[in-house]
């Protein structure tokens, strides 16, 4: 028994050490102050979660930060496909949670508001700034590419930006609204692109997700892949517990939305959001805070209620070294800090519900499409199943849910079909076709 446990820990350590080189590493870490029963307990206002199946241990060679430039790029999407999974029928929306923070049930716990609470985030401003073109890159097939920047909380944040040239394969503009070469009168539809977790010090603006961005850009969208604060050359601190214990990264993507709304070539009323892994969690949170996001697509998203996230990732960091260990300790640190001030999930479920976007699904700004591999090495399929069930029960927005048997966290083997479905979803709910 001890031998089996040791082997599993060594495999996990090898995997996470590799994340600092070329992968996205969802958070792993311990916290000595939270009992196992407490972190597993789920006592929020959301519906029961789906039954979880056994998940494989992360593979040592796993690349969770999107396909890299040296990997074969799948051929571009050239035709619209019929989706094979019907959207879930709209359900009667439940009453939205109150905008005030519920008082905890136990007297010792603080009633102070926290910046991560959805109600608090809704009271903040996300003004963005004018977009600055920092560098012109080699163009894509029918779009220009730039490194751009914008401001978020006073930090200069860098981004990969694409802008359509206006040429489309069918003789019209890519969104079908004008002659070949013409920008739509209202501006191009736009997608804010949220990448997954990659060690901030090793992240480069143009080294990951190139094929993903290309497929959306070819289809007539401005794509704005924000680096987040502390990633690449962006200002600020990127060591934020993976973005789960702080609103900072969500603030960055909301300011990216605001920056696009003020960009002359973008249509301010046709902005969507794409997110992978950590970026999926940011998309879900952003869509219950702001009504400016017309639709969201999430691949391999970290999208369950907080108890599920903590139970899976909170107890390994002290056994790891290097950047993976530092990330784990950061994750553990914010969990311990929250627990000390507000209690555990079991002791004070009201507070933990107020920081979870899953509690506010009745307020979603638009439809969501979920894509998840059944054998995802890092993010359990059960997490997407949980959100799908919650969406059906709580949201009046249509949602779609696709699974990919035998694939990985990046959905590499089914990349083209997943991207075709993604573009078709954005065409329907962002372009408004």
C-alpha cells in the first residue's frame, strides 16, 4: 500500500515539474488547517453535482497549455458543420441570488466583504483602456496579427490580437454581411481568448494556442488573447493561486472586454469569450459579473463549485519542488487564509457560495458551450458534467455539451471537430447568424 502511494506521488511530482516547461498545471497544494471532510462537503445553493467517475493520474508528458508552435497545425476549418449534440432545452430560470453577502451562520466567522465575491465584483468598474499596437507580426491567412496592450488595474497587460482583412472564401466578408473586403458597418465581432495555466515566467505571447486563435480569426473575428497580469511581459504579479483565490485575472479579462468595446474596428455589441482550463473558470466568472459577453465556449474548464476544486488540488504542494511546488503553496495559502477568516465550506457554506460563479448561473450573460475529453488528465469530466446539470436547472440560457472519448486536456485528437463546433456556436450567438 505504501509503495503504491509513493509511486503515485512520484508520478504526480514528475508531471507537475514538467508543467513549468511546457504545460498548464492546474493547482495542487495542501492545507494543514482544513479537514478532509470539510473540503469535500458541498453545502451551497446549487443543485447536486453529477456522480464522478474515477479519474486517471496526470501524465508526466502532459501539455496543458495549448498546442505549441512546433506541433502539427490541423488544417483550417473551411465549412460549417451540423452539430451532433442538440443544445439543452431552456429551463425556467430560478430566482437570482441576492446581491448582498449572506451573513455566515457561525458567529466566529468574519462578515467582511471579499473582492472575490460575485456581488462585490459587480459593484466594481472595469473601464479597460484604448488598445495600443506594440508590434506588427506576420499576417495570417486572411487577418493581420499584432502584439497589443491595454490597461487593467493600472497594469499594462499584453495580448495577441488578430484583425480580419475582410476576405472570405464565399465572396463575401467573413461574417456574411458585406462584400468581399468590407468590414461590417457595426465593426467586426470579437472574441476574448482566455488561455490556460502556464508558468508565468515561461509564458510567451506567441508560443501557445496559435492554431486555436487561427481557426477563430479565419472565421471573421477579432481575437484578443490576453496574457494576464504577471504573464510574459505584462506588469503585475502572476502568482495568484492560479486565479482562484483572487479576482485579479477575471478583472484582466473584463478590462479586455472593455478595451475591445472602445476599439474602432470592433462591434461593441458582439463580443464573446473562449476559455481553456483556468481560462474556462475565468470565462464563467466573467459571464455572471458582466452582461457584455454574448456567449462563452469552455474547453476542459475548471468550472465546478469551490469544494470540488479544493478537494482535488489542495494537498500535494508540500511534496513538490520548483515552480510546481511554489504554485501549490500559493494555492494552499489562499485556501488557508480564507478558512481562517471565513471558515471551511462545511462551517460557513453561505460565504463559499458567494464567491462561486456556479451559484449565479441564473444571471449568465449568454449561452455556454462545454467541450471536455472523457479521459482529460488534469480536469475531471465530472466537473463539466456538474456544470451542465447546474446550467439545465438554473439558467434560462441555452447550453451545449460535447464530450470527446479517449482525448486529452487540449482535445488534440478531435481538435478540428471541436473547433468547428466552437466557430458554429460563436457564429450563432455572437455574430447572430
